[in-house]
C-alpha cells in the first residue's frame, strides 16, 4: 500500500507541472493580469522593435550561390552578363569579341624564312676520281620579310564578319660552292653528258609568295576569359620561285641553269583562332588554318653553256594538281577595348607545290623525271588590330 500511494503522488506531481507549463498564468499572484497571446508571441520572436530577418536569397549569404553572370555588363578584366546567364565580353575581351558591328582592320609584319626541298645544285667531289666523295651543295633562303593585312565588316551585333585578307612574303638566298684543291664539282641540275664537271658554282634563289583570301567568320565567347573565331572561305594563290645556277671551269664555260616555277590556284580553307585573356588584357593567342588548293604548276627549265651561246635544254613541265596547305601560329599579346597588339611564331607548309623536270641519262636525251618539292615558311609575326 505504501508503494501504491507513492506512485500515485508522483503521477499527480507531473500532472500539475505539465498544467503549469501549458498555462503560464495558473500560478500568478491574486490580482495579477493574465498575459495576452500577442505578448506570448513577442516573447518567442524577440523584442518588438527588433528588425525582421531577411529571408530572401541574398539574406542567406553563402548558403545560396550567386549567379556570376547575372549582374549586367562586367568591367575591368571580368565580363559580366545578362540575367539570362549569357556571358558578355568585358573591356579586355571586346577587341576579340566586340559588343557591336562595324568595320575593323588588322595588319601584320612578317619575318619569315622559306624552306624548299629541291634546291640542290652540285656535289663537291674531293677525290676527282671514279668515287663520288663529298657533300651535296644546297641553296638556302635567307630571312625574308612580308605583310598580312585583313579588312572587314562585323555584323549580327559584331558576332559575324565578312573580310578580305592579303599575305605577301619575299625572300632570296645566295650560295657559292668551290671544288677546292685537287677536287671538282659535279653539277646536279645539268643534262648528263654535256656539263658534267665544274670548278665553281654559284646559286641564287628568289621567292614571291602571295595569298588572297575571301573570308566569313563567326566569333563566340565561350567564357568571360576565352573566345574563339571560326573561319571559312576561299583562298587564291600566286607563288613564284626562280633559281639560277652558274657553273664555271672544266666542262662549264660560264654555263647556266635557269629554273622557273609558278603555282596559281584556288580552293576552300577553314580555320580557328582563339584568345585566352588574363589580368589587365594580357593574353595567349593561337591560330590554325588548313585548305586544299587546286591549280596549275608550271615548271620551266633552261640550260646553256659558253655564256649563253650554246643552248642545251629549253623545256617545261606543266600540270594541274591539288596542293594541301596548313598553317599554325601561337603567340601572346595585350588587348583593351578596340585595340589588340600581339606577336608570336608561325609555320606554314605547302605539299608538293612545285615539280621541276630533271634529265637522268647521257645517252637517251628523253629520259626525264620530275620531283615534287615542298615549300614551308617559318618565322615571326607582329600583329596590330583595330575596331571602329
């Protein structure tokens, strides 16, 4: 019985405590006013004059991430955007990705060295016997200069453009080969059986390289710091190479071999340019183009002796062919608003552009072969671009 009365007392105690917590005014002194429901709410929410917590997305601070492209146009080195999340170029990106249409112009100074795979002209034979023992003399181009100019109009809010571009490079080279004491030179360009030995040989070569491009391009901003330009169009080419070699001594009496090659053609080209912009408009630049040119390759050959008085050869090998062409350039520079300045290294290659004839038999005068030759140009470019 004692245990039963104790359990009943504990139950009554907890019942009274719960009632008191549910009714705060149950144990107020006599005559004290009972609290109103509003005062109870204020006691929970805080003082009446305390400001309400901002429950908008900005009020949550870092809990809700901000849209970095939603704040209008960006300035400085960052490109802002519209509320729709589409990036827009900032001031350091607009030379490559403009805000609006208009005219633009680009100019480049080129410092290039051409290379050709078919410029040999003599072998230095040190023994002057039956054994051919010595190096092959090859004519080489020196450093040439040129220019590239592009002028066009941007439309479609500056994202599309039509343009015309012109590229020109001129270069030349001279090489002299001597037989040396007790030796002789074996000409590699003369018809066999006529001018087979000489003591001196002097070769010179000259290149005129012209390209004309009609282009359509599309510029795309992939990121606030990175943009690309897609290029397509038609290229017209006129490339001329002249090599003269003068032999003297032994069989050669002021003998001369004149080789003239010219390729004129046209074909489609595609390309891609890109700019990766860093702080203060400093950026990395790259460009790549490729094309197929179809046209005529004309290769004339004249050989004489006795100071031009005795002709040995006067012929040409003309054909129509397709010439693959590729070019790659990388560099760096600075750009801001409507001006871009950059420089870098460029490499261009044309496969089998020339195809000169060569005689191979001293008995049968009609035995001739042709050897396709490649043309490459490598060197530096310095570019300046303006938008209007």
